[in-house]
C-alpha cells in the first residue's frame, strides 16, 4: 500500500494523524474530567454565559442550542452562541468554561477586536481556497505547469494564514472566559476553565502546525519541478 508513496508525504501523513489524535484525546479526557465537577456558580453554562455577555457589552448576543458534542461555536453572522446540549443546560465546570469561551468571542465582536474582524473577513476567501487549491495544484503537477502549481500553493497558504490568525482569537476568547470566572466564580471554576480551554487551544495549535507542514511540503514539491 505504501510502497510507492513519497516518503516525505508518508511522514507528513503520520505526523498529522499522531498529532491530531493526541490533541483530540487530550481535549476529550480533560473535558470529561471537568464535566464531573460541579461549577461553584450553581448555574447552567447558558445562564453563566448570559451574565458574562450582559456584563461585557454583548447583551444583544443570543444563545441557542446545536446538536452534537463539543460542537459549540459563536456565529458572528447571527450574533448568537450555539451551545451543545451538555454545555447549554449542564452546570459542570467544563460546561461553564466552554460556554464562557464562546461568550468571549461575542464580546470580541461587540468590542471590535481586530484579529476577530480579520478572521471573519478571511472566511469567504478561505472557503473558496479550500475547495479549489488541490484541483489547481494537481492539475499543474499533471500538466507540468509550475505557475498553476504555485497558484494552488498560494490558495492553500490562505488557509494557513487563516489558522494563524485564529490562534490569537481563540486564546483571547479563553483569556476573557477565565478572567470572568476568576471574578465571578470560585477557584475551582478558574482552575478547571484553564485546563479545559488550554486543551482546546492545543487543537488549534496542532491544526496550524499540520497546515504549515503541508505548505512546506507543497513548496518543496513545486521547487523540485523547476
């Protein structure tokens, strides 16, 4: 199966699988651990997030439910937190931490946080690039057109830039969540939120590293065609 595969590409695939697997296992185990610990705030994730929004100038943001587990996200298009059932109605430290992290994104929007605005602006560009770069790159490789390969790399590079911009956005949202819980919650809420949100941040770091490694591989492939 792997006999004719490029060794560099095989190493990249293995690196991606191992790093992705480790980070996903870590976030799941950390979340599971703190899901068993009751928050000192005595409220559901949605209720705590509501208070955080109201106290930080984002009172216009709505809160709704979304299907799945750890599918929580903030959508600036409808200015609404979309929380999974466990985090919407649950009162654990993990539920409160995740809900407040998403509230942190809404606060970013309300306060005009620049990296968040940059990330939102990049979304349509990245959506287009992700659906076309591989077709452009491999069409160039098959036809021996270096310029087409380079265009594919540029398209892929936009997704790398997007992920690099995403890192400070996610870290800042977590910082806002931990700060709010430190002021409004108990020591256990602050401690648990730090652990859960650091674990979540590592998934974004891992994704960025994998993308950078893929970009380096594509650049080396195009360089060998010169």
